[in-house]
C-alpha cells in the first residue's frame, strides 16, 4: 500500500467517504431521533497520505520567489471512513477564463 500511496502524493484526487450526520441545535425527544450518516465527496491535492489517513488541500498556491507553497482549507480523512479514492486527470475538456475585468 505504501508504494501506491506514494504515487498519490501531490495528485489531484476525489475521495468519497462516510461522515457523521446529526447534532441538532437543541434537545429532542428520543422518539424523534433519525440516526444516520452522510456520504461526502471531497476533491483536492493529496498533501500527506498514510495507512491511517489521507490529507487533502483544495487550495494550493503556486510557489513564487522563495518557493514556499501554501495551502488553505485542508482536511484529513481517516482511512476507515474512505470508500473510494479516484485520481483525477486534467484534460483539455475545460475552458480557461479570467475573472479580471477587461481593460
């Protein structure tokens, strides 16, 4: 598993995993409980991976100047909760555009 995990480091992936669901804002009667869980799809760059977890960051800066990479919004998902890990490949099927106002 370690070799396959090493191959995913720095890759763009989709992780499908199970998370808890619930925790209402106030008290409720036992008869009103609706236990369950939710299936989550998370997409990001694999920042760290082990037999116990996968750490994803959806926002990764491009190193400039001193080459220091920054990440934002990272999430660490326990392996026991993961159903699938799908490596994503960027193709030519998207259109690049700029959010900058025209000059």
